[in-house]
């Protein structure tokens, strides 16, 4: 059965690539799982020498997967991933089809599977990874996932079922995740950032988990990095962040390869995990990081008509606010043009009320021109008008028109910032590059 499914899947991948319909990162696996729902575990169980790493979280999965793959390959290891960000079961199955031979053999040292929040418990029923990295938990796609408390409970129950041999790496600055780690019998390590990088004193609007997961009292923070991540403590019970358990690499002279505090978290997470896999020196990491190219849509640069298009995927309040803070840091009060794109398709979530928890003011302060587009362009236009006069904002129902207009307003050689939701990011890239990704 597996022989037939792999041959069929590889054929679908070739046809999809030949017709420029995408990379075949979902449909081969989707069909395989319909025909045989034990396809994933069957193939994995036949490849006992393959080490499995799962990366989950709301934000940063694709970047962390790319970083880890990059460092492992630089150290001489063979690695495959569901690299196009197809992080549901069909994406995992497709990655297996793409990288196995017709006899179900995966001739690699490591497989890294990124998984979205809802999919994680489903994936862990099929495979028991050697390592699992939990990056963060933010409000995202409320219509699909529900509140973060619901996801946290599902994660805890699924993680408890894993083998004691599975090593778990958790964001120690996230109260919900820190609590999950304290309830597990497996070996758990925590990553985070140094408190000196936590510049916020007051709880921001995009916060999600501000109640103690032990006694349900309101949490307090000595400092916050962003959203609900920070140096937390509960004044009603003993629950708090134990700083000595949280590993940060910012004092080790690491040259972080990407902008933004959220990418400090991603990099620290990957470095903590890779230390458990191979012996790697800081000087080698810094040398290799100079060659690292960000994953698609995650601080990706595309040259289009002699303009530098800088794409920052922004799909929920915490992520969008961090994109804005990163742009602000890059510009250093200089002016630039922006295109914001808001879609409400299944990969984005159909509830777009979250845009009211995004602080758009820093963008409008440094923007010369702002174009807005997407399926929910008028929702976005209304939100921006609460922050700024309409003179900077131009509305486009057609995304291609929006791109051409804002590009024409940008001088050659200058940088244009595009902040899209997930499906919008794929559309933007298709227009700029002339091909589909998925």
C-alpha cells in the first residue's frame, strides 16, 4: 500500500510543479491519508534510525524550523522538513512522500515537522518525537482554535502521553507553557530572553494569558518582553518564572540572524535544542548565521522593479505588533511606504476582530504612504482611520493594483514594507515572483 501511495504522491508533486500549481506540499499527503490513515506512523516506524523533531507554537514555527535545519545541515547532517509551512497532517505526510524512496526509506538523519496549534495533539497520536519544541501560545484564529486556555489543556494532555525518552523544550517566559512544563514527567528545558531585553512595564493590549494557571489570580510582571511573555509572578500562590531555569544566549556573543525580539526567542529556542543534539561552537554558529536566508514571508526580501520588498508575515495581534516594532527599529525614524493586506480565509481565521488589538500608530508615524488591500480591506481601512487622517491611506480591492501603486510611489533602490496575513502573503509572493508556493 505504501509503495503505491508514494508513487502516486510523487507523481502528483511532479504534475503540480510542472503546471506551476505549487510545490505539492499538501495534496499528496491529503490523498495518502484518505486512502490509508496510518500512512504517517507506518512510514516513520519503518525508519528507526531517523530522529524526529516537532516544532509547535502560534508564531515562529517556520523560522525556527528553517534555523534548526540550517544549523544541522551546516554541521553535516541530512535533514528534511515540511518546509513550505504546510503544518497540518497532510503537510507532514506530503513531506514524507517527497523525501522517501519508493521502498519507504527515509535516508536522513533528522526530520523536523512543524505543527500548528490545533494539529499538534493529532500529530503526537501518530508519532513520538525525540525532541519537541514549544515556542509560544498566542490568540490566533479564534473561530478554529478557541481561546489559548483550551489549546493549552489539549497540549498538556497530549504531551503527557509521550515517551519519557522525549525531551521537551518550552518557552519559560510564557506563563501557560511554563505551567505545562511543570506538569510533565519528561525532561524539560526552558528558553527565554534576558530580563534586560524586557522593556515593557505595563501589560499591553495584545496580552492573552494574564491569569495564574495554578490559582487563577491575576498575574503580575516585573518586566514584559511583549504580549504576555515576561518575568511573571503570582502574589496569591508560589507560581512564578524561575529565572535560573530559563536559558538565554544573548550574553554569549551570539549575532542574531534576524531582526526583532521575537526572533531572539526563536533563535534561543533553536540553540538550546541543538545543544542537545550536537557539539557546536559559538564562533561556528556566528559564521554560519551570516549565510542564513529567512524563510518565505518571514523578513524575506524580494527585488521587484528595482525596489526592495520586505515581507513580514503578520497574522495575529502579538505577531503584528512585533512586526511593527521590528520595522520601527529598522527605520530608526526614517520614512517608508507600506502595504497592509488582511484576508479572512481558512489559513487566516475568519474572525478579524483581532486587528483592534494591534497598535498601528508606530507605522503611521513613519509612513509616507500606506496602501491597504485584501478580502477585508474595508475593516482594515476603518481600523487605520481611528489612528490617522485618511490622507496617507489608499484602499485597493485588487491586490495587484495595490502592489503596483505602492511600488510606483517607492523610489528605485528603496525598501517597501509589506505586512500581510498568511494567505495574503502567499498571494503577494505569487504576484511578485510569478509562481505559487503551496
